[in-house]
C-alpha cells in the first residue's frame, strides 16, 4: 500500500463526517462522506475552483465518487459545445465581484 493509500485510509477512519481536506492540487479536495442507508463511509473528490485569493469559489463543488464517474465527467467537460456554451454565458452574464479571503489550511499532498 502506498503512502497516499495509507493516508487515505487514515482519513477515512479518523476524519469527521463531511470533513473537507485540501490536496496539493489547487481546487481539488477530499471529502469524507458519512455512512448512509446501509452504505459505508467513503471518501470522494471535490473539484471546486479557487479564487485569486486561494479560497474555493463555491460552497460545494463537483463531487466525484469513483474513477468511472471521473471519466464520464471528463468526457462531458471536453465537449467543445460545452466550452462554447460557457463562453456565451460569459458574454451574457454581468461581471462578478470578487471577495478576498485568507487562511492557512492543512494540505493533503498527492
């Protein structure tokens, strides 16, 4: 078992329900999901882009629970029509104001 695997097992055992841990990949977090309706506790990946101040831009990002789910999301994101739709939305939406936050977090090195 690799060092990353060992630390993931430790996070799964010792992390609090809904605990969120930053990783060494900016905008990628680990999320401890509690047991629910017979399903065991698990770890998911949360993708949540960072602002210029380094804080997550959304309250909750995109949650990925498996490698197959990541593959499907990757296919969707790489669709050129989605890029065009996002550019069109940028053109239509008013400019957003940004809020600056600061704070150190415990980083999960990958």
